[in-house]
C-alpha cells in the first residue's frame, strides 16, 4: 500500500483564489478517499496544504499523475506561476 502526497505552498496574496479553484474544481474530481490537509507550523512562508491519496499499487500513482496531477500543474503554470509551489512524494507503508 502506498501513500501519495502532494504538497502545495501558496503565497498569502494568492491563497484565496487558488484555494477556491483547488477545492471547487480540482479536488471535487479526485478519487474517493482523497484528503486535503493544512500543514500547521509550516517552515515555509505563506500557506501549506497537502493532498493525500492511498493506492494499492505503485502503477496506480503513475496513472493518477497522468490523469489528475498534470491538470493541477498546468493550472498553476497558467494562473499562479511563481506564487504556488508544488512537490510530490510517494511513501510505502511498512508492515511489521
């Protein structure tokens, strides 16, 4: 089982318009079980959020990236270039 995390760092001036789009347009179309979290005590300036999804197989993450992540990256490039920063990470659950 894998946890896929997308972290978004948003400059304060762009916080409201970006979050409106993210919640009303992008997150609404994500697979069931997707979680949006706000990072507390972030070391970054601005606001930091994470979108987290669980996947059974690593290949499912690549499919998600093609279907969903690319549209998020494109929207950031077109409307929030230099104001919203994105990085993603994949983690594997360890079993005892």
